[in-house]
């Protein structure tokens, strides 16, 4: 990805065009193939982010998983989404070529959304509660904020109400307390259908594997449109990044709309949201598969490879589904360690996925550095050290940023007043659209800003941009925490506090995300640039996993998918958000201080 976007946002300055670029420059001054890659990726992200706007709420409210399991599954899923590109990228480089990989990935992902759609078509889960060890069925009535849960005790229907001291009251119709259940004696649960849970996990597995083939390789083709040294490359990636967010923006509004409705309309059901994601992904595949020869010569099979391994790779990818399935099953069986079991106790209970993520990261970083120290020059080694330091800080950024899909969406559902100027209300999943919207609005402005600063020799270096991003992502959370003081009598804060968080987070994203990949290519020892790119993706994968763990700290008790006490949940979110906000801001400041020695280690790379 670009480290600066050139002097104008879309790189149209005629002087920038190298001779080989002018012959096909017909789309915003860029190779016309970019248009097809833009639409293909926009539709793929339409599917992905539309599904992401639904997933957490779907797990919590349709499958009735506890918050801990919901955010754990979400974190594990997104971690795999960023881990599989390592393998997908490798397969494309060695055997398939980028184009075949993208096509195969697109088919798997389309199937994944269809399977998710099927997983939602029946009674996936029935809520129940264990009260002092005895099981009671739970009935749910009403929709949205009016949803109430009841248990039937000796023929009477009693409403469940959580209290601040974590005890639970069972209330008669007149509001009087029929029974008081001491803290810890009320255990909510859900009985899930084995078939639908199976379909859910299969759908998620198909998506992670498909994404591994699709996502890294479509970006590689974008890179291949430009000759080395073509100054339009960075601007090309900016346009591509706009496509990503344009696709996301629409589906983050539409998929939740179809799934859960808006205002008084209850929507068509979860299936419709996933069906729309599937349709978007299918369009992405069609655009790419039937490109009318537009992409001929790009992303083709590498010269040294033939088709003999293709079938094996396709079969191998499908054979990985049960493996991913087992990883998910292991995640779902996770139980929090006993309080006081310490860090080692925590590590011991970590799901296999967590052990793989942390293990790989902790071996890769020092391992690659030792290799560089032995095999590289002093300067190369120093540049690699700088890269590794920045990769490590990158993990902190995405850990906080990715709360968007999990804890922030649950916060929106539970503790946010979703009214827009009193005119209409949006749903919790739809709040995810703020990020894509701000990126589309701000990316051109940021390009112009970096360009203007660069012309005056003032463009900040990469470590400073990273530091600012970390402070920013922390500040976004602190803004929201500040807003929680102004919550209304129902413990809900105004939607604009959340929008403010997303505005700050999006500006932070523009300082770090488009910068990262290109930085890696520049700092890495050339022989291992692929491995370093993989390490970059690995750092985002680890961050997604840790993001799930952080979101687990923000878990609150739910019955039948609904929180029992909104005051407790508001306090829990505020506490966790404050901690991560402060930690990230401090880490950001540390990085800003470190930017001086880091600059020296980077030997002029900007
Ligand atoms: N929103 C961007 C995308 O989906 C970047 C996300 C990331 O790199 N973590 O491609």
C-alpha cells in the first residue's frame, strides 16, 4: 500500500505518467484494468462487511451464545481471515497465479455466505436458565428495546430482571418480586441445534479459506498494473482503498436493514442479510470471471509453474474445512480460567487458535531478526529491527480498532440511543458504516494533506504516523467513555458519541493502514520480503485474536440474547474502553518518543 498518495488524490498529474503508463491510461489517469479490480473488490468487501455488520449480533441474539463465546468466536474468525492470506498468497506466487486464486476464493466466499444464510433459516437456539440448579425454559416477547424475558414458575409467568448486585429478581405482572435469586445462582444458557451450529461454523470456515485466496491476490494484481517506479502506484492503491470502503458502506446499511429492519419494521430475518452478502460476492465473482479479456496478462500463472498442482490445491483447500471446524469447536468450548489462576493459568487454558497465533508471532519476530543479524549487513539489520518494532505496534492499533465488529457493536445495541436527530433510528449493526463513510470522505483529503506537507518537506515519517494513529485510536475510546457520563435515564448514550469515535478511528486508520504494506517492502531485506509481508498480516491476525479477548473482558450477562442490567453493562463497557484507551494512548506516546531513534534505524525510508 502507498506511503503517500502523491500530489493529488488520484494521481492524475500528467507529468507523473511514465511512457508505459500512457498507452492504457483511461480511468482517472490510471490503467483501465484498475476499474475492474475496483468494482470486483468493492463487491467482495460489500459481502464481507455486510456479513461483519451482522455476525456478532447474530451469534449473540440468534444463536444465544454468551458474550464471552460470541466475542471469542468473532475474534477467532477474524484472526483466521487475516492468517489465511499467508497461505493463499504463497499458493498464488508458487502455483496458481493471482487471477486463478481470486476466482477460486470468490467461489468459496460466495458459498460461505450461502451456508451462513442456510444456518439462519430455523430455530437455531432455545434459551433457558438454570436457577439454583434447576432448569427453566425462557420465553422472549417484544422486539428491540421492548424485548422482555420470562420464566414460568409454578404456572406463573415471571419477568427476569437483573439487579445491580448481580442478583436476579423474578417479577410478577404487577412488578412485585416473586422470587429473589442470589448472585451466581442464575445461569443463563441456550440449547443450540447441532445442525444449524454446524452450518454456521462451515460457513465461517469457507469464508476464512476463500478470503485467503482472494484478498492478498487481488491487491497483488493492483500492484502489477504499475511498472516499478511508476509514481501513480500509491494513488492507484488509494483509489482501490476507496473501492473497499465504498462497497462496505452500502452493505453495512443494507444487510442489517434486511436482517433486523429499521424503526417499526422488523426486517425479513437474518437469512436476508446473509443472502444480500452472498449476492454481492456472487457479483464480485461474475465481474472477475467474465472480465471480457480486460485483465489478460495480469495475475497469470507464474512462468515456472504448470497446471499439474491446481486440483491438489483446490482439494487441499476444501480438506482444510474440517481443520478450521475443529479450531472453532475448540474456541466455542472455551471457559474462562478461574480468577486468580494467574498468567500461566491463562496461557494453559488458551484455545488452540490462541496458542497458534501467539506462538507463531513470538517465534517469527526474534527468529527473523536473528536471521537478519547473521545474513544481512548492519544497515539491513537495523532496518529490519525498525520494521519489527513497527509491526509490533501495529498489533496494538488493530486490537483496538477491531472492537468495531464486536464490543462496539454490542455497545451500540445495548447502551446507545440510536435515534438520528429524532427523525428515525438505525440498528446496531448499521453503526459500523460510520468507519467506511469517513474513510471515503477523508481519504482524498488525507492524500492532499500528505502531498501538501511533502512539498514543504514536512510530511511526518512512518513512526510518527503510527504513533499518532495509536494515540488517535485510544482517544476515540476516551471520547466515548466521556460520553457515557451523559447517558440518559435508560443508560443509553447519544449516537453521536459513537460517530465521534469512528471519526477519530478513521483518521487514525488513514495514518497507519495504507502506510503499512509499502513500508514493509521498503524496509525488508529483499530476499525475504514475502515472509515479511506474511509477518505483517500475522500481526493483524494476532491483533484480531487479542481484540476478541479484549471484547471478552467487556462481556456482560445476557438472557435470551438480551442484557439483564443496562447500568451494569454501561459501567462494564466504560471500564474496559477506558483501560484500552489509556493504554493505547500511552503506547502511542512511547512510539512518538521512539520515533527519533527509529528514524535513524530506517536509513532514509519514508
Ligand atoms: N478496511 C480495510 C480492508 O478491509 C483494511 C482492514 C485491515 O487491514 N485490517 O481491506
